C-alpha cells in the first residue's frame, strides 16, 4: 500500500495533503492531470493543474468551472501541509501531467493518462522515479501494439491519392486527437487546407494560440460535395450521422488506438481505420513501469488484471483499483462535444 494515497468514493486521495487527484465527484481540493472529460470535471472548490489544462477546462466548462484555480508549471513544487506536489509531462495531450507526491523520502506518482510515442502537439513523457506508480491500462493487453503515427497518416494520404474524387472524413476526438492528426499531416508534407467540424474549432484554435503549428484550417460551414478530394476532421459520432451525407460518398476514417480491433472499427463506421492512440500500448506500459523503479504498482481504468499479472511475474507488487467513472478519455469527450 502507498503511504501517501488511499482510494475513496471520489477517487484517489492524499490524506496528508488533503487533496484528491482527478476526482469523479466535486471535492474541496483537486489536482487535475489533463483536460479530458473523464478526468477534468467541473464543480470542485480549488483546482491545481498546468496552465494549459486550466485553460482547456475554462473553454469546455466556462470560466467559473471551479471555486479557485491555481496553475503550476512542469517541475515546479507546491507544498500542501507536509507533502510536496509537482507536475511532470505525461505526453498524453497538451498540458497533461503526472502528479508526484513526495513526503519524508516517500515518492508516489499518479500518471493520469500517458503515452510514450512522439507527439508534436504536447511535451514528451518524463519518467519520474518513485516507490509507488499509479498507471492507466487502457490498452493493457499484449494485442495492443501501436504502429508509428507516420505509417497511419501514410495510409490516409494513400487513400486520398487513390480516391481523389471523394471527401475523406476523419473521426478524431476534439481534444488532442484532432490536433495531433493535423500536426502529423503537416509532418508528412500535406500542406492543403484541412476542414473542421464546428465541435473541433475552439480547441484547435487554442492549440494554435499555444504555438502549435497546425497549418491552414477552415470551418466546414455549409460546404459539402465541393470538398471532394479534401480532408475533413469531425467528432467520431459524425461519421455515421446524417451530417456526413452532405459529402456524397465520403471515405470514413477513424483515428484511435481502438482501431486495432476490427469490431470497434465496424462499430464506428470506419472504412479506413487509423491506429493512432494518445495512450501507451502494452509494450510502453510495461517499459514505463520498469523505468520508474517502483516496487508498488496500482493499475486503473483499462485491462487491469492483465497488467497486474505481468507486474507480479516481473517482481512488482500490484493491485487493480477497479475505479468507476473513467474510460479511455475519448468517449467521454465525444459526449461532451455532442452537448455542444
């Protein structure tokens, strides 16, 4: 067991600091790891997070999303009672952070959601040595091994070349995924204007305001068949919605780590599955656990039992948290986008 963390109905709680981390219900004091809707909820009293995560929460929930907000930069330390708290890059989305709790030589890291693949839209993951490591397990099965992003973007561009008379609709989650697709397209040399569904505009504009190069983008607006041969980004739910019919017979693509599973691709209506994830795959989950040096591993939201078993085979004490209220972050975001 961690000396610094306990599990409550609201989520992970540090009694010595009197603070919850990514609580699923309103609490007096919360540290938020990133802006996805299953981790960043409104209604807390005081919120501590990176400045970018606080900005994203304000965009999504309004300026009064909490009683008071305090920004802290990566590597800065804040002391609450006898506990030092610092935030470190998680590589998940813009502003995402791991939370390090330190007290009397004890070190516990709550990683939130994270990935190890390079991503031009956010700071890269930083390995933080610790005694206890709380890891996600969204893709915590050996079947999930994510290919390089450039290979998946190449599939999209090849399809565009093969079917130049068709609009290519790419389902991409509003926070993180849509902006990463844009950045990876530019890195691959695609310089044409990319068109955005209205639900993606505000967060994309925020990324650009933070100096993230995303190239020329325009709102789809009322356009339809005149966008033949173009790339259009939209929330995943729009791929099978009547909104997509305005483009005639588009090629429906979906960018997600879940596209490794054919049934998920069919469920999303994706003819062109793009395995592009903002979470660590199996190999990177295992590698990260070893690199932290932690002897105690807590596993949450995902394929918990499989990763716990791997930890035990590799000499780590591990336990599943079985926390309710978290998913892969992206599905919760789709619901948020649908609500406007």
